[in-house]
């Protein structure tokens, strides 16, 4: 895990729920809100933080983040997130190469460099 991830978890554990902007403002060093938001997504995939929406005023909804029980256990040293890795999903059909591209018969005509 990145050092920023631990700072984010510590911030959420100490001060409670917050937006990505609030976390970026509170974390030491110059960290952009987009960087914090991307790390929050990674932490959410690992079930260390949880995202929910809160209506501030009509027509304005903000995303808030809170630490989960797993996140608290990680901070206390009881959980190692590297042991629970998500399995990659299958590639969608539009992202797969045609089978003819993967054949090795076309590679036999390539001569090695000398």
C-alpha cells in the first residue's frame, strides 16, 4: 500500500467522514484532490473505505468517504490487505484481439537481428 493510503485511512479514522477535497487539504504535503480520489477508489476496492452520497443543498450532492471495519483493523495491524487480492475480470469482447493475431505461424518468417 502507498504511504498516501495510510494517511487517508488515518485521517478518516481520526476525524470521521470527509470528502476527497477535505482529505487532500488535511493530508500533509501537496496532494491533489484527483490523486486522493483515485487512491480512495483503490481503497474502496479493497473494502477499507466506503463511499456514500450526501445532499448538501437541493441539486447538489457530494460524495463522502468513511473508514470501514476492515480499514480500522488494517490500521491496528490486524489485517494484511495484500493477502486478499481481487481476481481480474474477463476482458470484454471488444477489447480482445482476433485469434489470427495471436498465431505464431507468422513469426516464423521473421529473421533475428545479427
